[in-house]
C-alpha cells in the first residue's frame, strides 16, 4: 500500500514558513518529501531543512497582492505545480481596541484575513487546472472560538478566515479542498515574550487538558493530514489542535471556595 503521507514530487507553499509555527509546518512537509517554498518579508537566518532537503525562500509581503502573485508564478515556473498552500502568515501585537488607530486595525485584518484570501485565489487558479487539484489550509487560532481581549482585530480576522474557508470549499470543489486548523497556544522560539521564563510556560501548559502547550510540529502534523489523501473527503472543515482547549475559569473559581463543587 502506498504511503498516503508521502509528498514526493508535490509542491507546498507555506506563507511565513521560516519561523515559529510556519517553520514546524515547513519541516514536516520537507520530511515527507515535498518541495517546500516559504515566503516572508525577510529571509530567516537558517532556512528550514530536513536532511539534504531545504526550503526555497521567496521575499514577499503577503499583504501586497502583486508580491503574492509573483511568488505563485515563480513557484509554478520552477516546480510545474502548486499542490498545497498553507496560509500561515499572521499575528498581531497587543493593542487596546478603544484606542487602536484605523491604520493599525486595517493592517492586522489585511495580514490575517485579506492576504489569505488573495493567496487562496491565486493558488486556486493553478490548482483548478491540475488533474490532481489541490489543497488549501488556513491557520486560524483559538481566538476564533473565544474572546480575544487585547487582540480584538486579530480574533475577528481569524474568525473570518474560518468562514472564508468554508465558503471557498463550496465554490471551488471538487478540484480544490479548503480547510482550517484552529491552533491553540504554541510554544515557539518567541514564547518567552508572551509567557515569561520556563516556569511561566509550564504554568500555562498546566491549564491545558493535555498538560502542555503545542509545539510547531503538532500543527505541521495536522497540515500533513489535511493535505493528504487520508483527508480526501474533508473540505470546508475546521480542526481544533489545542490540546483539549482551556479549562473554564469558573472551575478554578468555584473550587477555590470552601467545599469546592
């Protein structure tokens, strides 16, 4: 039986694939034999690599449609196909929703939602002409499912990203499958900026039912599955990769009282 997770000869484009979650995704596809292309505003100091396989970097600000269009054209010119697009680029600094400037909010929505739409449109044009079609995976966030105080525009954009994928799956099937991963808290190389030292990271992990934060490879594994033939009947769906979610705060509050529950 053929290995359904063998991506030899397949071309995978991961936006923001040089660091954090994106790097974990890139490394998983490299290990599976894919030709991996990543993009970002500047190249990482060390490109994602597994064994002798290394990602190809293209400079690109994904908020600029012309730059994404150029990336897709160069990918097809070099590799002859585009089989998987992972819309991973995103993020947002903390900001007070009451005072955030219109320019700031628009930039956050452009990065986390509009850029993914543009990338998906361009990838779809290629994939519709391929006998094997293609797969598009949008990396969303648990901010899709719960309030996102301090990053309200980001949470709204990620929620929009999930709905966008469901709509595109209807419009672009059967050739192109579109799905979303709702990523939970992930321990990346910049986790200390958000959660402090190792004790802080461990404390956050203790709030998650599986007892730890995700690592980038956990998200990469979910991407491999969704892009593979094992998920050939999955489209328009969202898969939560969050270790069981976050324990409801009311449980700790109630149990802190005499007698508990």
